[in-house]
C-alpha cells in the first residue's frame, strides 16, 4: 500500500465519522470508546472516542492518551480572537513511526511531530512516541488552532498560521532558539514574507522560523492586549488582506509593523544572540588555532630546555675554572715549604 493510499484510507475513515446522524452522536457517552465496523479494514482493535466536536481514532496502546486528548480538546477549543469551532475535528493517533509516516504522506518534513489537514478537518499525531518527547497536549492545541484559524479565516500567510498556533498553544520556550541563533547575528531578522521560506529550509532553520513567527504574532497581540487580535481578525475578514486589516485595526502599514517586529526582536534577543555567537566563535577559534598554539608552545618549551641545559653547562664550566684558579693561587702563595730531602743530620762549620 502506498503512503497516499494509506493516508486516503485514514481520511476516509475519519470522514465517515461526520456522516453519522447528529442524534447518534448525542446519544453516545462522551468518554466511552466505541468500535466502528469500517475501522476493521484499517487495523484490528482500532477504536474511536468522541465528545462534542472532537473524535479521536486510536489503538489499544493509546487508549489512555486518547482520553486525555479528548478531555483537553473539549476544555480548550477557544482561541484568541476566533469564534469557537463549529465543525467536527477528527484526530488520528498513529501507533508507531511507520504508520505515522504513512498517514501524513511523503511531503511531510521529518521533524514534524503532528500535522493538521484543514480541508479534511483532520489531525494526525504520534501516539506514545510523541508523549515521550514533548508535551503532547500542547502539540494537540497547536494543531487544533490550525483548524480553528482555517475555519474562521480561510487561507492566511504561513508565518501567521504557524505563529498564531504556537502563540495560543503557549509555546513560549521557542524564544530560546532565537537567543542562540547564529543566523540572527549574521543575516539579521528576516522579513515577514521571508519567514515563509524558512519553514522548508531544514530542521534548524525551521525551529528558528517557528520562534520568529511566534514572536511576530506576540507583537501583534501587544498592539491591543485587552482584545487580542479581535479587531485584526474582524477587519481581515472584511478586507481580505493582512495589510489592510492591520491599517484599519491599528493604524499601521505592513512595513511599519515589520520594522516594529524586527526592532523588538533585536532589542529582546540581540545581545543574547551576540553573546552566544561570540562564545561559538571562541570555540571555533580554539578548535582551529589550538593545534598551532600547542605546537608553538612545545617548540618554545624545547628551546627553553636547551637554554637551561646550556646555562647549566656554562655554570659547571665556570665553577670548575674558578676552582682550578683557586687551587693554583694557593700553591703559589709566599712562605710555602718545598719537599725535605732525606738524609743524615747536617753539621754546620764554625
């Protein structure tokens, strides 16, 4: 089975949930799992739990996680500036990495933990693997926000879509990526339009782009913190463009806001990023110049050893010369007696 065929089957199964009569949904116990016949062709043991607008497809090993997801989704389906979701949201929990990849298709980046398909009103997430690596409830809220934004506003720029989902999911730790960003120092803060391409430029660039998109939406919220994004969404819906909505809601052109966003990022993270990058540069210099410095140090040490050895030899020679000179002076001193010849006593003449 191809990946697209597997994904099509999952979507078809999920869509079948919507076609059930509304009365049948209201009669279902909100927290009680139930097995549907059409899931048997997908895999034995697959089940669905539902509550209100949310329905979660899962396998036995993800049953408890599915219940947690269902409760969290039911409690938190309101998002800043948007109306409450109206359409049914289907969430499929993949039991393993291979199934997850089959369901999301070939075009999904490798680092993605979950994916939302607004047209199908479907979210595909990892099951147990996801809960082990990060906060799965926050990931779920992020993906539901994509569906809520698509339902209320239709297509929006990618930077706003991802930044809004990250903001309402409370992913404040994304700022740590900006603090240690090499690109922020060397290339500066990208434009809003430039952010869109960053989501497809590899894992490291994508992480930084998500963080900057989050920061851009947070900057939009700061324009009217008492009614976050309410006016912007209202005018956006009326005018059809972000630039016109921004001018109508807050009296700013898109260029004005972009400059404000860049200045805010540089003011908040610039010095931290410079400090982090200077540390990185220091490490690079140590790696590159360390061997040369070590070789020069050894050469200098060897030269000092030779100089010390020469000085020691010179001092030894000088001590020997001085000792010889002292012995010679003692032998030539006045009043010294020579050797006495042996023989009988000598009698002097009168």
